[in-house]
C-alpha cells in the first residue's frame, strides 16, 4: 500500500486532473470545429496521454527508490506534457477564438508564438530542475551559433516569412504570380507559403524564395478594388475600318452585364497591330473582378465579340488559302442556299405580320433576312431607342421583355421563345422601342430591316393595311399589361390607333395609297 501511495503521490499532483479535463475539453472542441485537423489533434492528445503514463512510470521508479532516475523521467514527461498543452492552446486561440472575432492572423504567427512558448516552458522546467539560467544561456549561445550555421536555409525561410508579414508584401487571400505559377495565397507558415492554383494544385514556395526573387501580386492597387486587367485577342480583315470594329465591339460589351467584368474602368477595344497577311489584330481590354474565373470570363467575352461581329456583318479573319472552286462545289453551295431560303420562308409564314404575303413576296424577304446571334445577357433592344428600324424573329433560345419603371426598377412583361418576333413597330413606323429585350439564353434571330420590306410594300401597298391591323392589336395587348387597362378600354382605343398607325406607315415608307 505504501508503494502505491508513494507512486501516485509522486506522479499525480493536485493540478493533474484539472489539466486532463482541460485537455479533453479543448480536444473535443477542436475536433468538432476543425475537421481537417482531426488526425493532428488525436496525435497531440495521444502524446499528452503518453506523457501522463510516463509520469506514472517515473512514480514507479521513485517508489523503487531510484530517485535520480525518477527525477529525470519526471521532468522529461512534464516537459512533454507541457508541449502538448501549449500546442492545443495555440490551436484553440488562433483557429477558434480569434476567427470568432474576425481576426485571422497568418499561420506563421501561431507557429512562432508556439515555438517561443515551447522554449520558455523548457527554460522554466530546467530552472525548476536546479540549473542556472545564466549558465544555460552562455552555453546555448555557442550551440545557437552552430545550429544557425547548420540551419541557415530554414532560418532564412522563417525570417523571410516574418518579413513578408511585417511589410505586408503578401497576405492570405492575395493572388500572386511566381515564375509560371499563378494562384491564391492560402497560408503563410514559418517555412513556406502555400499557394492554391486553379488546377487544384497546392504549391509550396519557400519564404526565402519570395524574399530573394521578384513576384507579382495580381489585382492589388492602392485604394482600389481588387481587379485584374485581361486581354482578349481577335483578328479582322483590313477591309473593315478599325473605327467600325471598335464601335461595334465596345457597344456590345459595354451595354451587356457580363459576370466578373468590372464596369469601372469600362472595357475597351484597341487596334493592336496590322499584319502583312491582310488582317488587323484587335484586343478587348477588360478588368476581371473575380480572379478565379479568368478563363471562363475570357470565353464569355469571346462569345460576345463573335456574336456582335456576326450581327454587324463583320467576318473574323482566317488564314488565307488558295481554293479551287469546281462546278460541283458551286452546285453544293447553291443547294445549301436554297435550303436556307426555304427555312427562312417557313419561319416567315409563322409570323402573323406577313400572313397576307404570297410566295414571291416571302422569298424576296427571305433573301434579305440577316442572321443575328446574341450571347446570353446581350441587350437585343433597348427601351427608348429611336434608331432601330428593324424587327427580330427568334429561331432559337429565349429572350426576356421588360420595361424600366419611373422608380428605376425593372418590370418583366413576358418571355419570348422560338418563333416569337418583336420590334415590328420600329420596323413599320420608325417608332422608338417601347420595351427592352435581353437575351435570357444564347439567342439566334433573323433580322429584317426597313430596306428589305420597303421593296415589297412598294410593289403591293395594300399589305400595309393588313399589317396596321396586326400592329394595333399587339400594341393594345402591350398597353393592357403595362397600364393595367381593362379589355373594354383597350378595345375602344383600337379604332383610333389603327388610322394613326396606317398613316405613320405610309409616311415612313413614302407610300401613296
């Protein structure tokens, strides 16, 4: 019995049980909130429990009257247990407590403070063991010099990490470029900086390398939001004036809400070079607001550029090649053209506006239709626009019709799908757009201009009478939705509007009927 009491009394003090409960509580808390660090937590707790078991071993040695050996074991395991306590408290403070107060110091701060605490704990225990700190420090100076020489690379990384933090050269969350590596800084540790790339790679860069070499911090500018300038290149033949290319592309992009493209500075198009092969090289310069989405945003810009150029009838330049045309090729091209015309005629037949036209007139219109693609988010028509004297027929995709209220809001009127048409009032009367239309998805349209319809109306002016009836009906439907008019009020306005619209069509197309 005396052996047991001696062993327990030597190895288990009054503070042992509270410390054990504290360690278990911290471990449970960290285990719950820090899922990715559970393995490390289990290892630390296991080390602490092993030290506790070692204390009991020291107690057994002491009970066997080996006092000197017991003292050495006791101090060794006390130091080990203290290291485990310091480690868990460091994780508790830096990974749970401080983040709860919106403070997220870099990992290197935690590592260095924990190391300092280790050294302080080691020195205190040596002092309790009866060693003089003065002699310890004198002896450690020489040892430190030897260790510093042997570990100069490691010390360089540690000091480099401290310097990066002190002068704010790079912070967690910054996007940096080091040689050919581009990624986001996710951690700054005592030895290295961790950078996650867009390819789901984690690059470990020694801190000393960042201190010795040049690196770029992307998107950072004093007193400015985080955004990074990007370039999207394309080629257009020299036959197209640069001013027209720039105007078409800038208007399409600046009027469209494209995700992750900054409004300020606004995107712009530049003529960058002229090649001897017969094409001009252009670039759209824009500022990216989310540095993760560089390639997807570039791709979206390219699609908007391509559709804008197609609508304007501007072809992208391709490498010139000598092609030998044969009669068979000409026959094939003619067959393809005829199939396209038949498809367009079929589309026009479904449009109520042209229901009174015969096959000859529909074929004439079909030949003059222009293919007009729009990327998702493009504004196809803008409310109040007085220059758009054309209409669109949707052949693929969906578009949203909306009006802008006096309060600055947006009110959706309807969603248009395949076979729908809009802009007929601007085409027939030159009136300004009464509503805006935006591409809800990628949209393909046929565009019919005033000039294309004018020849048909001049050949048979009576068509204008039928078209005016349809226009009045569609306008009344829109008024009913926009002004909350009842059916009776809308019907009363039809007769008055019919004569007004017919007169406007005659003036707009200079018809004498």
